[in-house]
C-alpha cells in the first residue's frame, strides 16, 4: 500500500516545499549511510523514513544566513 503525503502537510513543517525536499533528501542520505554501515534491514526505504521523520518534527535543521556563507566562501578563495 502506498502512502500519500499532501504538500500541505509538508509546508506545515517547512513553508518552502523545495527546501522541505532538500531537508528530506539530506536526511535520507544520512539514514542510508547508517543502514549501509550498520547492515540493518528495514522494510521502509530511506526516503520514506526521512519524510515521516520530517512530518513528525524529528529532523533539526537551520537556515544558514547569507553573511556567514559569504565569509566561508571568501576564506576558501584566499
């Protein structure tokens, strides 16, 4: 049986749906790495696990401000 997640539920957690997808993708990669290294078996795919973790507010994320990003890029260029 397929689970259907409405965009409204996603944007309730993160207002920008594209940013929500980025957060889910990053969490899915993290979960996949843990599963590969731990050799655990699971019935759900990492992307679905990440999606449900986001909907349950179990993923902590923050937006990087542009000033700090600019400083990092300037330091790398030198």
